[in-house]
């Protein structure tokens, strides 16, 4: 074990009398509350009414929680169904197993439905929520530190995290410290939040574009951290299911940004055709003046109102 390392908490559960308090759930709640506070603050600063975000949260948060659990169960169904498994573990969300992709997708759909029914501008909500969601995820991912999950290959770096033998995967029992993938993901999430805020101010992004940018950056960061992990995960096309999901999100978000940019790009200016005016031939400048036409002279012509040759005779 290296001289300097990041120790793992001795326990992921505390007890308040007979009530167990799980660190994973605490990190999730703190992340959600912080994200709601940031979203509400940004929403009101942009002209939104106070209380709207909290009302929306009463719908979006529970639906997002259901979506998070559903995504986790579907992507790791062998842990809940089959021989020797108890399917009722599906409802034990306090033991962990919440998929961020499912939470964001389900919560976004619930927010869209709520905004349509309440006649609220979805773009303004998305503009406020995009960076706040990244901050929420940056906090919530620390639950994996308490549960000793989401780590990478063995490492002797000063910030490597110590993993207990019962949490180490097969083949790695001789190693004590590993890459803290949860820490890397938390820092990447904070970077995503900062980049989204900067892009909103610098490029005057609309709500939908800001949310798509957040989704693209978050998915790119998750692709990197998922490739670092060594713990068990269900596979799809030979890849971790979370990695496949993040690749799909990245492609969809980038495609939307490209199409939105093309739709918003102004085309070449179209000048209206100048209406043609009949060319009238007049015999004298006096007649041209009576018709309201410009008076022109040719070399050798006299001044307007004089005879040819310019002399007075």
C-alpha cells in the first residue's frame, strides 16, 4: 500500500437509534437538493416566477427516481432475476443501484409534460437546469466512495482509493489501492457545469441547446470513466451497458446540436428585385421635368431649356 492514499469510509450506514441512514442515499439527496436550489436560483434570475421549480420538482424528482431504478435494474437484470435471486431486491433502492441516465431521461420527460400542462416555457427551465444537473451528479457520485464502487485498475498514486478485500473483483485481491473513478467523474461533472455556464453566456444559447450541450459533455465524460472501471457490468455488443448508453446519448446530443446550428444559421441575403420602370424618351428637358423624370444631358447638348449648341443665337 502506498504511503499516501485516499481511505474508504469504514461504514456506508449510520444508525440514528433504530433508523439506518445510508451514505449512498444521503449523497443522492444532497445532490438533488443542491441541484434544485441552483435551478430555482438561475430560473428566478432569468425572469421566472418563484416557486415554479419546486412545484415542478414534486413531479420530476419522483419520476426521475423511478427512471433511475428502472434503468439500473434493466441494465443489470441478472442481479435481480434468475436462479438464486430475489426479485424483491428491485425495490431496495437504499442499497444503491440508481442509473443517472434513467433519472435524467425520466425526469426530463416529466418536466416536459408538466411544462406543457402548466403552460410554462420549457426552454427557460432547461436553461436553468442544464448546469445544475451536472452539479447534482458531481455530488451524488460520492455515494460510490462510501459503498466502495466505481473504481479502476490498481494504482499507487497519492490519490488512489483503498478498497476492502470484500469489494475487490476476482483477480485483484492482492491489490489494496485503485484508481478513484468516482473522484474523476465528480471533477468532470463540475467541469461540465462550468463549460455549460460559459457557453450559455458566451454564445447566448437557448434552453434546448444548453441542455443538449450538457448531455453531450456529460456523456463524453462518462464514456471515459466507464472505460476505466474494472467492476462487473452487464455487456451489450461486448461493451459495458453504461458505455453503450452514453455513446448513444453522445451521438443524439451532438446530432441535435448540429441540426440546431444549421437551422439557426442565416442564409445569404435575398435582395428584392427592383421594379422595372418604363423607359420614356422625351424630346426636351422641360418635358422630362414635367413628367418627374431625371434630367440628363449629353456631350454637345445645351443646358436645360436652351437650344442645341449652347448659344443664345
